[in-house]
C-alpha cells in the first residue's frame, strides 16, 4: 500500500512536535525514519496509526484520502503499529493475546487461532509457545507475537517503533529476514529507529527528522556521517573512558545467586574498585538490573558472599548499604527516582544530611540555587520536578545522590537523553570516579558500554560472563555475547 | 446435631449468603474491568430501603427487586462517571457515596420503618427436592437463592470461557492493549460498572424482601455487608467461584457463632456476632502477605527447599488484582 | 498536588455548594418535606442562640481533632478508614482511666488529664495495629481499618453491657455516668468546655506546624506522593507510615477522650458520633490542606447539630445532614473533575 503524508502538523502546547512533514512511501518499500529523541518520529507514527490526530495535514493511502480517528480506523485500513513496548496483556497467554479483539461468536476460536499462529510462526522462523504467559516472554518474543498478530489482521502497512531495542542479534536477523520477505510481498514497512547501523542495513530509503521537521532523505549507499549530520545538525563525539588506576576494592560479589520471579541469576562473581567503571551489558530482562539492585541492598541474594570494603554485608538493609556510601540511581526517573508534586527545593531538602526539625526556608532556597548552578539544571527552585525535561531530571537525580560516595550504581543513566546531556552526565560521573568512587552501571546501549567502561560483564538469561576488558572487546564480540552466542554449554 | 438439623442449617447458610453473593459477583465484574466501586455498602442499604418501600406501596415483589437493581445501577453510574469521565479518585468517590447513600436510605426510609411488606416465598424444585442430602440443601430454596447459584456459574463461564470475557480481562489488565485491538475500553468500563452495580443493587432487596425482611432504619443490621463483599472480592481473587466460597465461608462463620453461643457462656454474644467481619477482613492478609518486602527478604535467607515450598504456597494463595484497577484510561 | 491557582476556583466551589443545596432540596421534596422550613430549622438549631453555637463547638472540637489526624495520614498517602475505631478506643481507654481514678481519690485535674492521655494512647495503639497490618500483613489500610472498626464496636458494646455495665440493668444508654467533678469543666450553664476547644486548637496547630514547617512533614508528604522514590532517597517509609498512623490515632483518641470527659460523661455505644467518617469528608472537601479545615469542620458540625431539630419539629430523620455533607463533597469533586477535563489540551472523543 502506498502511503503519503501531506503537511502533517502537530503541537503539544508550545512544542511543535511535527512541523509540516510530507513523506511519500511507495508500496513494498522498507522506509527508515531516523532521528534522535524528541525529533518527532514517534508522534508522526502515532498519527499514522491512529493514536493521535494531527492538527493539520492529510494522510493518503493508495491514492485516496484516509480519515483516521482511532486505532480502530487504521486497523480496518490495514495499518498496524508495533510499539517499542508491545501492547500486549502480560497476564494472558500467547494464544489469547493473539486472538484478542477479533470478531467472532460467543466462544473464542482457539483451535483456528492456534493453527494460524503455528503456520505464521513457522513461515518466519519464530518459536512461540501458544500456552505460555506473555509476561514470561522476552521483549523480542513479544514483538514477534505482535508482528504475527498484525499480519493475521491483514496489515498492509507495518510501522515498527524502535524494534531492535532489547532483542538479541539472532532475533534481529530473524526479524530483518521476515521484514524483507514482507516487503517483497508488497507490504509497506516503516522502520523507526535511532540506530544507524540497523537502518542502513535494512532500509530501502531513509528519511531524517530533526526537531519536528523532515530535514533530508537518503538512499543506499548510505553515508553515515551525512546521516549523523542530518540527525544532529553537527558532528558529535561521545567522549572516552577515564582509564584510571583501579584502587582498593569497594564491592566484591562471590558466587552470588539471585532468585527473580522469572529466572535464577548467577552464580556471579564480580568486583569493582575505586576509580573503576564497570559496565553491565545485556538485553533487558537478562538479570543485570536485579544484580545492580542487590549491590544496593534492595534485593537479597539467596546464595553467595557480598562484601563492601571487605565487610560482609549480605542480608543487610538498604539503609545499611547507604550508610556505607552506596548510592543507587533508578532508570524510571519519575516513578522511582523523583517525587512528582514536589519541587526542586523540596527534593534537595529531603536529602539534606544534617536536617534538623524545622525547615529554614532561606537556607533551603540558597542550597537549591547552588545545586542548580553546579549541575546546570534548567529549572528554578520552585519548579515541580515533573515539569523538567528528562535530561534535567537525570541531572537532578545525580545532584541528589550526594558527594563522597564509595559506590555509585546507575540503571540506564542516559536512556532517552539527547547527546549533549549524555556527554555532560558522563563528564560528571568521571569526575566522581577520579575522586575515588567506583561506578557500576547498566545500559542497553553498546556504545555507552564500550566507551565508558573499564571492564564489562555481559548478562544473558540470568548467566553472567566473567569480566571483559573494555579496551580489547569489540562491538561484534559484545553483540554476540548479548545475543547468546559464545557462552559455554549449559549444565542442567 | 442430627443430619436433618445440620442440612437445614447449611441450606440456611446458602440462602443467607445469596445477597452477599450478588454483591460480590457484581463487584468482581466491575473490578475486572478496572473500576473500584467502593459505594457497595451504601448502595445495599439504599437499594434495600428503596425496594422495600416500592414493594410495600405497590404490593409487587417484582417491582421491588427491579427497583433495587435500578438503584444499584444508578449509584454505579455515578461512580463510573466520576471515575471514567472525570478521572477523580475512585476511592474518594466511592467512599463519599457509601456514606451518602446510607444517609439517604435512613432519611428517605424513615416513614417505612417497621412496616411489613411482601416476602419472597420458598420454591422447592419438584423431583429434585426429594434427593437425599442434595435435595434439602439445594432444591428447597427460594427463587433468589437459585438465581445466586446460576449467577456464580454464569459469571465464571462469562469471564473465563467466552470471547467477551477475554475482552473484559484485557480491559482490566492492560487497557492500552485492549484499545489498540479495537476494544472500546471506557464504554466497557461503564457497562460493567453499571451491570455490577445492578447486581449489588439486587443484594439490597435480597435482604429486605427475603433474608432480613423489612426495614428497620438504623438498626436494620445491614450496615457492613457491603464492606464484606468488597473484602471477599479481593479474597476471591476476582474469580466468581472462589469469591462465592468466601461468601459462604463468611456466613458459615456467622452461623457457627450462633450455634456455639450456648456452649460458650463466657464469651459475650456481641463478640461472636461481630467476629466474622474482622476475621474475613484479616483473612486478606493471607492472600497478600506474599507480596510484602519483609517476607521476600526473609524467604531469601531460608534454605532452598524450605523457601521453594513456602513460595509455592504463597503463590497459590496470592490474589493479584487486575493490573489497571483504579487507574483511569486515557487513550492518548 | 500543586495546582495552578485559578480565578474561577472559589467561584466554582460556590457553584458546587449551590448544586449540592439543590440536590438536597430535591431529596426533601421527594420525602414530601418543606425544604425551606427544613433549612431554617437547621440554621436555627445550630446558630439560633449563643447556647446553640456553643453546642456546635462541642461537636466541633472532637471533629477538628480527628480531622487534624487525618490530614497527617492523607499526607502519607493513606486512607485511614480505621479512624472511627481509633476514636472509640480512645474513649474506651479514657473511660477506663476515669474508672480507675474514681476510687483513688486523685485530684480531678490529674484524673482528667490522665484520662485524656489514656485516650491518646488508646487511639494511637489502635492505629498502630492498622499500620502493622498494612506494613507487615500486606493488608490495605482501608480493609484493615474496617476490620478494626468492627472489633472496636464490639469491644465497646461488650464493655457497656458486660464488665462496665450499669449495676442493675445494663442498657444502651451507656455506662454509669461519671460524677461532675470528673468532667472537663464547662462554661456556666452551657455544655461547652473551653478545655475541649483548647485541645482541638492545639491539635490543629500541631498538625499545621508539622506539615508546613518541619522536615518530618516534608518526608511524610514525600512518602505519600511516591513511596518507592522516597525509599530510594533514603526515607524509612515504613517508619513514617507507622508514625503517621500513631499520630493520627493519638489525635483521634484525644477526640474520643473529649467525647467521654466533656460531652457524654460516660461511655455509650455510638461514642464516636461518626466523627471519623465525617472527618474524612471534611478532609476531602479542603483538599487535604490544613488552612480552611477548622472553618469547614465548623460548618459540618453546625449541620449535624442543626439537624437534630428535624425529627422533633418536622418528623424528619436527622440523616439529612449526612445527605447534604455528602452532596457537598460529591459536587465539589464533580466540579473539579469538569474543570480538569476542560483544561486538558486534547479533549479526545475516540470511544
């Protein structure tokens, strides 16, 4: 199906998310849409898939104007969107998710759905268990399920939003192969991503968005530098690792085993020393987050030894860990890190170590202003934290963890941030590192892992690799391990 | 105690539990769609009074029951409107309504205190009523009790065995996923809240026209049953059959208190009468205790075998609410 | 939550009040009662004379105490439905203390002081139970509180009919009344004790101070708005939740003690007078902020006292007060909801 977007405008208050975007995608094309966070890609796709309505502009399908008001309309027209976090029902089984929403009689037609599922799965080389609960699946498997469901619905336009975040290399190969097959069938694929390599590999054409506008298009062979320039408007360098001399051990884990709801993690042995940066790599849900939280004292391992500066602390409370200079920064900024409804001053007052009983407002204001300056937070002492941008929220979080830490644990520290914030935050982190703090961070961004870590541990399905030297590890090696290749045979 | 007396007692339990069954099934349906209707207690009082009043004035039992259901549906509509369209706190709205409906019931019901009204007669099922054991237990009840049996099964089949039931589950668990599959989330929430409310409304006349016939104003003894229904909905894990079990358990405890009274002279009657209420509510800790942090940490410190068996037991007991319960759905 | 102040705010609230009045008028008409006359009776019954106004204050004091406590638990994000039981236990403990001092011959001031303290302890203890159920039993505080309310009622009734029953015929009218010397001294010829008012003001001031000016209040609010983040930022959330419960229970217990020592002078079955649930509604109406609470509480107390006239003069049930109070909160919530809806940038209609 041929898709035409004509002069799409969409604003959210003062933000002009889509500013007069016009794009034509011929049938059977794999169209890439590149852009950094906040460029307007997701908004545009939400408009195309019926989740939002454009303020102005038209959408034409196969040469006819389309009136789209809701996802129901787009479903009927044959447009399907695969979201970054697939919109499925975790508490239900794969088969039920597959057939949910279909027209039919009083009883769900499970037999028919099962055979369709199996047939489609085979055709694309996916392995899905119809009876499994979706909450037990990996992100990649959930995407596969959603893709098959959209195909069963007869989708002729498939929109994929950041589909390669959090899936293994193997799954990515399978996905790309299926997408190529689909485009040969005449289906139109729109591939939205910020990953240059994936877009260059897969797409027949690329459109680049920046700050709500379509700034350029390209076709193969692709010039990466030119694409980067279009995306960012400048050439960007990520900065480098600190490469300091490792000092004393700050934290040591020996044969640690954690039992998560879904899997067993470990046994893992790792340590981090002063001035060191340790990166924990792996697909989301492979266990690195639970391990990081164990290092913070939030989760209690079931086996092993955990030492902070030589002292055995397994089973101690989170407060005990904090008292020993361990700080934890969660990935979900507004859900776990900050308190919506309170302003910056209140947040800084909450973390005041020498708090008395009465709040002295003058001092509190002064302290906050100092912190805002030091961390270049774009906000005022009275700004509610939910009004800050992601980057400023992250700076606030960093300011709140305090100084003089022995160990700083970070969960996805730069997720969703623009490149300037990423570089600035890592500069601050390296400062801490120089001062003696050990840093352990989780990230699904391979570039970040390789650029800033001294040593890396890879997680896959609860298994943990021994320490890898970041200087001598390549992207391919890392990618393979993350995807499950290159691990010793499992002992059952 | 002879078998006959025992069977009579148990049959009485089934009948006395019918109102609670209605209220619990109604609330289960409502909560499955993601809405909490905390006004149940007040609704039962208001619908009991209203249906009694209508029955007395018109002489018709049927009109009385229909009135009760209408009252329940209207109150539920208010809850739905505040929760779904106005996106106000469901707990706040439900709480205010529960108090207000109770006061409305007392105020408007004043003229009807102490009057006598029609009462639902027993209706034994021919042939089946003479079966040994099952006969006296199940088939010598009144129409309402039979309805409660049918509804328990019907609700279970609806939720777990039909296509619309699957849609219902998805709306409560992850409305965004339901929405993207073309389901009309908010419309379904309105529907199920109103239908659930009508069932709750049925509990009122089930009391005032049958089990606890009449209207006695502030001493009707109906205050509190709505809260129990809410507790049993949780205890029942949002599963109609398990919830029915909870309702029967509660009434059984009440019956037990009555039966044991003469054998326990030292224990005051008030204690035995009221004991089932807090017991049921405290039973909630059984189904929730696995979720607390201290239990998780303690479990981690136990040897493997012990930990796994305890975890298994906790998992079986666990009652997980529909994930979007209490959260308004925004289609943006 | 901080909302941008709007010019239409107070106007909308007045509009909501008018709607509530309209609704209640409708109910009166359904009941076949003369609405204007009913309202007139309520106003006369509450504000018609100095004596009546002091009667309103008698109801106001325990209500303010209970609501002050609730402001603390609401700050911590809790629905302390168990407040009714906490008031009752405060009354029970106060009665117990007075009974003990009855024979001991302590000076009345000490006895009464001990009773109030006992009440605070009793309420605090009962609230602690609800808190423990939530923190360690995983029981939502709504249901834990409800269960404990039931137990409190049963305990109260048992004491009144059992061990503390009047010699001779134990009855619904409560325990043996305490001698006048063991009551909070009242103003001449009136039922109002200025000590009760003082206690209420002190309780309110304490809560106002805690919430607005201390780190304790700030941390409590943090726990209420985002317990997960509060924990990660280093606040001992469980401790704060339990503290909120205990403080609220203490204030509620004080309310119960006031009911015994200044209002009823004995223990009766309905000793809490519904002030717990009423307090929850007052708190909702003031949007959980302390500033206007005493005024709204006075208004609600006036409605309660004023509607006592209704059964006497118009043969109507005094529950009308509850109807009006409920309608007020409901319509304010409705108006607030409509206001938010109109402000939403995308008013989507996709369903």
